[in-house]
């Protein structure tokens, strides 16, 4: 199929993109286009105007502060995967980016576009939830931060308001006694997550868990934190037994997706399996 007719323009700055959004009803931002263009071809999305922001170089930067990694919204998956900054301060993010789609997708798709689209099977949502990232947004009222746990609301629905643009994603740098990992059971064709689980843990000098977060993608209508798992691990040594006990029955099959890729019951099972793998690796990294 072909899309409905639309206008096209390029924005050279964030301010220009915001002005264009404000001045046109039903306008959409175009970054990598891997989600938007197919939706338009199927006429599932019918914007009156595409505002191409791919040339705004300031949004493609990856920088670091003492405590965080700042990933520009237009950083491609390939840029995230190969960034020495990301590899050094938040290695799990680079690892996850390297498992997204295929080389064509990784070289064109962007982290901001992925988060804004909020596909329930995308990889980054699990990472931003587990790593406690913040999404920086620019809009008509200025800039503000949206905590990851407040960002994903429902199927393809986020906390972004009309006229707002993601400008960067801020990931806290991993500390000396913390570790993170991502485990994904992927669709063999698309590489999307049937279920993907990201885990972050922190331990004290005795190996006791002082903090944990588990983000799940692919399983439900939107990414979510498995807070019950984190609660069950707090104050315990991260052994195979304690991890297995914490993830057992962590997901309710009645709340899982049921489609051609997997039944809801199987997805609930995969949540426990992938969480156990991610937590085991994260614990090993924290104590290594």
C-alpha cells in the first residue's frame, strides 16, 4: 500500500521543530523512520506533515558526566552499540543496542524514536526501566525530565504530550558494586523481543543485595517494572536459589500478550526464565 498524501519539511534545530509542530495539526517527527514509514504505508498512521529532525546534529551526541551517560535522542542503535562512553559507563546498554534488528535497522534507527514509538516489543524500554533512566523532553513550556517508570503508559502510548520532543536519555553510570544485564528471547525474523528482561542489582561489601530493578518488555501491552522481584531480593545474598525464588511466578499470564509469537502462558514462563538469566549475570558483574 501507499500512504495518504502528506507534506514534508526538514528542521534544522529543536526550536524550529517545536515551532513546526505547534503550527501544523497532526504533524509527526521523522527520525530513523523504521516504525513510522511502515505504519504510514499501511495507513495506520496518517500525518499531514512529516518534520524530518534527522539533521539536528546536537541530538545525536553521546556524552558523559561524572555520574551519568547522556545519549542524544538521534543517536542510532549502532552509535550506542559502538560508543566507548556507553561501553565504559553503561555496558549493558551497548550490548542491548547490538541485538536490535539487523544492520540496516541499527544504522538508521534511533533511541529517541524507539522510545517515543513505545513498541511493546522494543528493547530499550526494559533498559531504561532497569537502569532508572530519565527521558529529557523539550516542548512549548520548556524542558523537563520524565522518569522512565512514568513514561510508558499503554500500547504505543507514552507520557509525551502533544508538541513535545525527546532530546536525550540520561542513564546513571553503573557504580563499582552494581551490575546490569539484558536477556532476550527474540523473534527469529524481526529480532523483536518476545520477552526481554533487563536487570540491575547493587550489592554491599558482603555480597548482600542493597538494590534491584527489573524491567520487562515484549510481554505485555507496554514495558513494566517487576517490582515484586526487586522486593524479594532486597537484603538477600544473590544466589541461584534466592534468584530462582524471586522470579518464580513473577508474571500473571492474564496480563500477558497472546499472539502468533507466543501464548500468554508461555510469555509468563519466559518472564521468569529471562529474569533469572539477567539477574544471574547482573549479580556476577556486581560481585566480579
